[in-house]
C-alpha cells in the first residue's frame, strides 16, 4: 500500500468514528432532554389530562399548577431563606 492510501483509509475511519460518536451524542441528548420537556409540558396541563394523555401537547395554558405550587411550596419564604443562606455564605 502506498502512503496516500493509508492516509485516505485513516481519514475514512476517522470520519466513520466521528459520525458514530455524533449519533451516540444525539441519542444521549434526546434521552436527557425528553424528561425535562415532559415536565415542562405537563406543568401546563391539568392533573387529569396528565394522567389520561401524558404525551399530548397542552391544549390551553393551564396556570393553576403554578399557583398551587406557589402557595403549597410557600415560594416567597423559600426564596428569602435561600437568599439569606447565600448572602451569609458569600459575605460571612
């Protein structure tokens, strides 16, 4: 084999390896992005719709889930506590 043929073979195998790695990265990206997308879309659906048709897109913006989370989690107090801990850790 000549030296140029060996270089061409190495270039071909490098291209194949790169393509395989890109396919693997796309699969991993889909695997990691799908749950986040599912949670985001489910946040805009009523509970009954999440149970009956979990993969469907929301038909309308249902914001009561955010209101319920705001009140149940007591977000203002939680944010103040987090801010106090952060300021104390950074400044103190």
